[in-house]
């Protein structure tokens, strides 16, 4: 019985941690020990970005464009458009002046920027230069840990 419990713990905590490393946000047995947990509780405890997704689903206007590194669109309303920091339409702007980047974002209908913690693991994304214009051209709508949601000024 003890060996089965050790094997269970290794497979539910150890193996995902070894494979995913720092991308695994909640290394514990809580989820395994509480089957049937309310989905809202599970998501809010497991995924740091979940609160931002709730705000986006409840508050953003239909068809809103969001610049992000996030790819879990299935948690968002179908009408919200994610434009990735490494989108093929934005890559030519890497290293360009902030005003040129802002102009292109407006042309693409991007009005929001969702920063997620995993963004820091991909330094190439900084080439778009969002940091150069973010604070002077946007308003912070949501912040929880490394997750931030901004609205660009018109």
C-alpha cells in the first residue's frame, strides 16, 4: 500500500514538476486529494492568470483586441481577439520606435495588453518594446502577482 502511495505521489506531483519545471504553478497534492473540486476554485488556485481572464470576460467590450503572450484562449469569450507579441504582423516592428508600434497595434484593433508571468521566460518578446510605451500610454486595469491587464489610451 505504501509503495502505491509513493508511486501515486511521484506521478501526480513529481513527474509533472520534473517535466514542466517552473511553468508548473502549484506543486501540491491538493488537487489530487480533493477530486470533484469546484471548477472555479480549482482554476483560481491553479492558474495565476485566472483572475485576469475573469475580468476580461466580464468587462471587455465585444471583439476587444488583446496583445499578449497568453495562448489559453479557451478560457476567454469567443469574441475576444488575442494578438501575440510574436505575431507575424508585429515581428517587423521589433526594435522600431514606440509610436510606430502603437500605430500598428491600433490598426490591428488592439486596445489591451495582458502581461503574464511566463513572458519573462521568452526574452525575444521584449524586442517589440512594449515597456518603452506601456506606462505612458496605458491604464492599469488589473494586477495580481506578475499578471497585469492594461488598456491602451486612445
